[in-house]
C-alpha cells in the first residue's frame, strides 16, 4: 500500500512538467535532432552574455556599477571585448561547429518520450550532474595549475585577464573548451536523464559559469541565497583570477575548503 502511494505521488509530479514538455509538439523534428542541444547551449550562452556586455560598455560611470563591480578600477575596454569575442568566435567556428556536424552525421535522433520527467528526478539529477562536473573540473583545474607545462600552454589562456568580465567565461584554449563541453555533455549519461532534464542542466550549467565570470557582486546572485557557503559564485571565482592558486572548484566550495584552497 505504501509503495503504491509513492508510485502514485511520482506519477502525479510528472504532470507538473508535462505542460512544459508538451511545448515540443509540432517541433519534434527539430528538438530530436542531434544539433538541437548545440544550438540551444550556444544560443543561450550568447544571449546571456549580451546584456552584461551592454552594462560594461554603457553603465561603467554609474554609481551602482561601481558599487557592485568587484574590481571597479579595471575597465572593460573595447580591445578587451574584441580579444575575447574573437577567440570565442574562432573556437566555435573551428571546434564547436565541426563537432556539431560530426554529431549530426553519426548520432541518432534523440528519443522523445511522451511523458515529462517526474519533478523530483528533474531536480535531483541536475544537482547530481553539477556535483559530478564540479568534482571532474576541480581535478582537471587543480592539475592544470600545478603542472607548469599545462598551465602555460593550456589553462593560462583563461588567466590572461585577472579581472573577469562576461566574455572571459569561454575565453579558453581549445583543449579546455573541448574538455568542458565533453564533461558537460556526458555527465547526464550517468543518470539516464530525460532529455528535458539534460537540456535544463545545460542551461543551468551555462548560467552558473557565466555568473562566475561577470565580475559583479549583485545581491540577487545565487550564492547569496544558498546557505552555509556551499556555493561559490562570482566573488569566489573573481578571487581565483586574482590569486590563481585558490578556489579551484567552478561551482561549489566543499573540496576547496577540505583541501585548504578556499
């Protein structure tokens, strides 16, 4: 009887996300394409960066800008924007696009279930994916700081700017870009996620990564709302760019605190 009640509760939570999942109807040929996650993630990344670009260009003399900018003495000048945008463009053209084409050729269409995921699964699987990626990148990040060759020739590209702004999020050596993309894409396989969960996880992951690089400490940011200092946010990652041998975790704080790099 208790098991039946639990199963009924799980089934009921599917109806919470079902209206969202039903939005795919009529567009199945597009969303099941292997190219859909690529366009979703790339398009969302650029759309998310654009508002902060306008803020850095047109609001730098406003009092609120100087109040919330973590390093207000560092100007986001046009040459910096051009440099970061140029590398981002070429990385996407030379590496992301060919990968997307290969995926389109060799990857079968995404199966689209009739029902949405249960709300509980939708939430815990995304949190689990974030925790797994956080550990994976912590190890990768720590290694690329401690081994001088890897830092100088790969990760050092990301550290050309000691004061992050939004376009430094993917200001990366191609190897780091490919690594981050591969880990983000494959982590959902561990939990056999519903495709809606997978796409949402990609958006959440990009949002957190961009937030860490915006260079602002706004009160509305997520780290101000998560208790016990579990989540890092932009102040933590900004400090990493100022003091590169600290704060290796991209999202959370537990490993940095445990191993003394917080």
